[in-house]
């Protein structure tokens, strides 16, 4: 089975974008691995660097969704290779406290583990 077909079967891009846009933590849980850690390197909206467990990364996004409203979360490019796919994402957030909008470019790496696609890396500006 090709990587693209596997992606279509087990990782719904539109459902992922929708869950992220709405800040639905419960729906995002399935995109993060239970056992391995996710490498995170972002400076906006918070400075976070390092390997995070599933519970830590969900807590991070819960805090982000509390302080910021997602105005746009759109996957604008997919780069396939081997057992991973890199997504380039345009993320526009509104800071509810500072009342300002921020445009962020992030990259998420999906890795194939046990016939399931999981987010293994998140990098952004």
C-alpha cells in the first residue's frame, strides 16, 4: 500500500484541520502516540523546546487554545518520503489577552507506527 493511500485511510486531513481550528483536544488525542514522545520546537505562541509525552503536548495545546483563538489552520503542503510525511501548515491565531493576530508557519512530521500515522514532530516560528 502506498504512503498516500495509507494516509487517506488512517489520517483524515480535513478532520485534523477541523479539530485543530475548533480547539477540540479530545479529537486531537488520536493524532499523538501513546508510547513515544513528540519533539516540539516552537516559539510562538509559547517558547517550547524538547520531547513531550502525549499528556504534556495535549496540556500545551489546551493552554494555547485557552489563550488563543484559531482563525485559520490550513495544511498548505504535504511532503512524502519513506515512513514519514511532513505537513507545512499556515496557522493564524488571535491572542485573546493582547487582542492581536499572529501568523505562524509550522511543520508537523507524521510517522507511521503500528500501521497508524502519528504526529512525531512539531516545529514552528
